């Protein structure tokens, strides 16, 4: 695809602008660790919300969502619950406030507020640091592979290079060179500006993405008709709800889509939905992973603003993102279906984006679009680097190496740690063959192993540091190895399972087993070891004020502090979560119905949004506590 000089100029100016932003913000960021990693806890909740949304607007995930909308229609709105997308609802209703009340710098440091300073706490702390660093490196290698493959599709220059080291020739492919260029530029502004730089550049990036998303949706509406869209999709494509099966027959349109949907395990959609709902609720109750999402919560000015920020993420992320997804999908359905049908078994949905950009995006806007898509990669990347360096500096260097260093030295060590994290991520990026490989490892492996211990830490008073550590280790090992082990030991059984369940994902079927076994490990280990220091547990309960199984602790805290009031908001929080998930789903469905011009369905979504928004204001927003 040829790019006009105007578009190239826009992209270059964007890259220069984000680096300059880092330079201008460097003085403010290097005051101390709070300033560098949390923006001094002075950034408004709405800026943090936009920054968090920008970090989630990764283009690889967006293109996956284009595929599932193309293949599964409006039922695709439910599929991101696999990650789960609705975890922001749990955060906004209660978890973000609980987390922010700890007043710490990182998720690993939070462990000390829960388990104290004994050996169990140290083991728990180490497990979270290791988990955080490994997941950060995984995400960076994912970003490296993704941005390289993205750039080589759109930029016309072959930048492949070779050089000699000690007589050996090293060849670097063009995608890897592009990845090095873009990641290096991003690293500069992250290192110089810290969280200030990340948030401000994320704001720039998200503004570009929002403008581009609206433009793509408008182009799709201007160039298609409802009848043309209806002719390109099977019956039931516009239905949001479903039965036992997905019931979409592509055989007369693009037969390869049926095979793709079956291979990905979406055929038994009712069972698939129940499993991702179960997984999503447990994952959400466990709280955010120790990454940029958690850092934004800890950077909020107060628990109330942390909750408001988490709620704001859904609004600012879903509306523009789904306008882009729907616009690209509609243009592909109407104008690219013949090409996709001609591919036969070589059906490749990744060809959709280059087709849409080449044929339907005018000069100038194309430059903003490519800058925006690069921004989507970079916003995820910069947030991840900032979070990873925070763990290395605060939880390793400051805690174990040099606890009495000056603020200035800690910030300079942060520079080095940021570079080190990026370098290791790039090295692993060179070693990885595909984006899918690392993404599955992160979500299906590490993610599942995180749940049991982190769910129990909020809701069960007797969990101690040893139990948390045991649950994390058992969960992570099982989640990472269980699927491979079952396939290796019982290959015939796995084949029969796939045949009987129409390729239902084995990793989802094994998920309850991983959670149960890691939960048993956490509970049994806690009961066989001494409970944590009573003062620490009481202090945590009094400060964070969670609901759950805290009866013995609550009695002691209430006797010692007559002003303390038990958290009785469980029923209200549960109601707000149910309302919030409906609200969240409508935020995704409404933009799609608008672009495909199903105006009755769009109006219903808007009415539901208004009603759920009023309920959330009265039962959630108006009842948020400042502390």
C-alpha cells in the first residue's frame, strides 16, 4: 500500500510530538517515585480514565474484535467477557476504592498491608513481583511482535538489516526493525516523563483514535446501505441474544467462516457464554492484574476518584472503539466479501484492515488513522513499561538493595529499569514466532493462575501469606501446563472432547479445575500454618473495609474502635454490578446498531443506557465515599 507524503508527514510529526512531551514533563516527573510512577497522585480521575482506556485500545485486540463481529455478528459483544471486559464494573462499584485505600505504589507493595512483614508476606510479595515482571515482559514481547507486523503491512520500505558479530552474520527482518524504531521512540518519552508523560501522551493518542473512529464509522455509513449489509450476512447476524448454538449459517456467503467459527469453539455458544461468565466473575472479583490498570487506580487522588475513573473507562473506551470496529466490519462485509470468499481455506480476516485503509480512507485522514493505530500500540506499551519499572524499583531495588537512597537516585534507577524491561521484552519478542502464542500464554496461563489467591485475599480473613503464596504457585503452574499436559497424556480423550463439544476450548474446560485446585492449596496451606499478625489483619480490615467473611476480625475491630462501621453494602454492590454489566453491554451494542442502521435496536439500547445510568447514579455514584 502506497502512502502519500502528507500521511507520512503526519505520522512523523506525531512521533516527534510524543517525544517532546516526555522531555517537557521530565522535570516534574523526577521529583520522587510517587511523581514518577503515579504522577504524584495529583492527576484528575478523568485524565487517568482516558489514559487507562487508551492503554486498552490495542490494535491487535481491536482487529480480533473485528473478526468476531464479522463472523458472529452482534453476539460477538459477549465474547470479550472472556478476558473479562466487564471487570471495570467490579472495579468502579467497590474494588478500585478498596485498592486505593491502601495508599501504596504497586500491587506487590499492597501485599504488606494485607499480610504484614513475616516470612509468609515476603513469599507473597516475591510471588507478585515475579508474576508482574513476567507478565510485563510477556506483554512487551507481544507488543514488539504486533507493532512490527502491523507496520510492515502499511509502510512501503524494506528495513531488513544484517551485520556481523564475531564472524557470525545476524539478520533482522523488516518487521523487527520497525518494532525497534517505534518502541525506542516510545521508551524515550516514558523514561523521561514517567506517569505524567504516559498520561499526557495517552490523551493525545486517544484523541486521535476517537477522531479516526468517528470518521471510519461515518465513511462506512456514507458508502453502504442497510440492504447491502443485510445481503452480506446470514440470518440472525443482527440478533444480540442466542440459544444453545450460535445458529449463523455462512455456507451460502463465505463457507470458510463456518469452519473458522467452529475451530475457535464458538458453535456451542450457550455453553461458551456460561463458562466465560463464570470465569469473568471470578477474574473480576480477584481484582486487576499487577499492570497499568492497577497503576491508574493507585495513582488516583482518592478512593472515590479511583472508582469514578474505573467507571469512566467503559464510556470513553467502548463508544469510539466499537464505532471503529463496526465501521471496518461493515465496509469489509459489503466490499471485501468476494475477496474473502475467493480465498477459500486461506480465509484471512487480517486482510480487512489494509483493504479498508487502501480503498476508503482519504489522504490526510489516512495519516491520522495510521498514527492513531500506532498510538494504540504505543499507549499499551508505554503503560506496561511504566508499571514494570515501578515493580523493579519500588519492590526490588528500594526494598532489598538500597532502602535509604535519595529520591533523585530512585528516579535515575527507574530510567535504567525501564530500559532493562524494554530490552528483555524485545529479546523475547525476537524469540516468539507469533502474537497468538504469547497472548494465549498470558491470558490462559498466567491469568487463570492469579485468580484463587487474589479472590481469597479480599474476602476471607484467615488467608495468610503462606496460603497466598501456595495458591499463586500452584495456580500459575497448573494454568500454564495443564492444557499441554492433558493433550500429551490423554490425546485420544482430548480428540473425543473436541468432537463431542464442537471444538469447545479445552483451556476453558480446564479453568474450573485450575481455580479449585489452587484455591484448595491456598486454604489448606493457610489452615496448616499460623495466622498472620492480628494487628496487621485488623489494620487492613479497618483501613480497606471490605465485605466478605471477616466476622472474627470485625468483632475485634468494632470493640477497639466504637466509631468503626461494618461494610454492609454487599447487596447494593451486587445490584450495581448487575445493572453495571447491562449498562456496559449496551455501550458496546449501541455503536454497532448505529453504524448498521438498525435504529429500533439502537433506540432500545439508548433507553436501557439512560435507565441504567440513572440507577447507577442513585445507587453507586451518589453513595461513593471520599475515603
